[in-house]
């Protein structure tokens, strides 16, 4: 299986320092004669005695468990540094039946095996950092490479839980998630919430994001606004963006024109194809809201190849705010999903599920980022 381990080396974060811990409050000074690394290897019990907490609390604090408050966790980590303490991940895993690893499984639509969706790359970075801060390694693989995620990762003790990004055909994916939940697997999903199942989902408010985009286009005087992206049940995130597009038009007294809608997946090539098809209808439009930045980029190239200028002839707004969006020509107006917050929520919810806590799914509020592709002044 092709996969990559993103190591969170706890040792690197617990570098020894020459200073000793001074007495502070109820925390006694360290007695170097008793716990010096020159005489014996310090244990979590040593940390517990000095910090005046249980050994279980020390264990939780060292792996970043949300069950430990920040003040206690910081005190435990400081004592661990002074003791030159090193965690034995293998031994800890054998005792707890935990691997100390989270698996991140991507679904990639591109046929080019050398490419990963830029939005997922941004999420990957923030998820990795969030997991590292909580004492977990991250194992990266692709959903398509496994037929049984639960057995391949949790049952085999390769990972304590899974984060799922992307899904392809959502109706097929949904059945898989239901079976996964029936096994009491620990998993969280970046995507739309289903079945009111708490804790498993973190998503963006896709309807609101689309409304922000279309309302902005209307505000700057565009009236014939097309939509490129799926409106089918198999693509619920795009479907909700289409719903927001329709709601914004109707709120302005405009009825969506079916001729100004083209289905497309989140690929640049799909945006180009849909753009050419839209132009070939010869229907009038002065703006396009696309369901993703990749679609928007392909669309802009299609418009330019047909001699139309963006934004003078057609204004374009995307969705996601992927890294290349700000450097595109023209820079792309888009709806930003907060990937920093998304990464924090995904990791936080998954760890709580692993710890046996009840958590609720979360919805992140999007933000419109105005750049040159819509013809409005950048804010």
C-alpha cells in the first residue's frame, strides 16, 4: 500500500535544557540525585509525583488528550523536559492497545497519480500540525487503496482512528460510512452531516458560502449569473453550493436559468470543458459562480481561449481559496474555508471519540475573499 508516515517525534519537542526546575507553589524542586538521567531513566511515575497528579493524567497530558486541562498539561510537559523524559511509544502502545497514530485517508479524483487536490494539501498541513501538538503521528494513505478501513487501520492497531477527506460518489460512500459506524469505529469526516450522527462530521456552511458569492456578484451589477458544479445527490457539498446560488438569485427577484448551469467535478479540466459547453449554448451571461477554485481556473482559461476577458466580459468567483487562487491570472475571488480551524476540529473530535467522549459535529462559517476576477475592488 502506498502511504507516507508523517512523524510527530515527541522526543524532538522534549529537548533537554541545562536549567533545573525551581520550587513553585505546590510543585517540589527536582532532586537531581534521585532522577538524573545519569543514574536511571526517569519514568512517568516520577513526573506524576512531582506534578502531584496521577500517572494516568501524566500519560494523557503527554499524548495531548483533551481530558487534561491546559495548565496541568503545560506543567507536566515542563517537568518532563527537565527530567529529560522520553516516551516509549512501542511499550505504551502495547499497554494501552493504542498506536499513538491517526490515519488520514484521501479520496483523489485526479487520474494523475502525481497530483493531490490543492485544498486537501492545505488541510493536510494543518491536520498534521494539529495532531503533532496533541502527541499523535499521522499516517497518510488513499481511500481507494483499502476495501476495509476498519480492519486495515484500527483492528490491525496501525491507527487509533481515521480522518476522511473526499468521497467520490457520495451515495456509495454513505453506505460505507454507515457500515463503519455500526462497527463502532473511530472516525471523523470532512463533509456534509448525515443522519444527525453526532461527532463524526466537520463541514463548511456551503449554502452560506454560495450566497455570499452570488450576493456579491449581484451587488456589483452582474445579473446573468451562471453556475458550474454538480447539483446532484451524489455531490452533496456542490449541491448545497448550488442551493445557495439559487436562494441568492431568488432573494434578488431573479429566477435561475437552466441553460446557465453546467455539471462539473472539481477538476480544472472539468471547468474548461463546462466553460466551452456554456459558451457553445450562446446563452448570455456576465458572471459565473463555480463550485470550486479548480473549476474556476479551468473556466477562466476556456473564456480566455474564446477571446473573452475576465473580469471585463465575465466575472468569475470560485470556492475554497486554495493556495494558487491568489496568484492566478487574474487573482481569483473565492469563498474561503478555514482550513486551520477545520484541521483543529477534525483532530480534536477524533481524539475525543477515541477517548470515549461524546462530541458534536461542527460547521465552519466561510468568508468571501474579493480579488480581481470578479471586477470589484480588492478588500
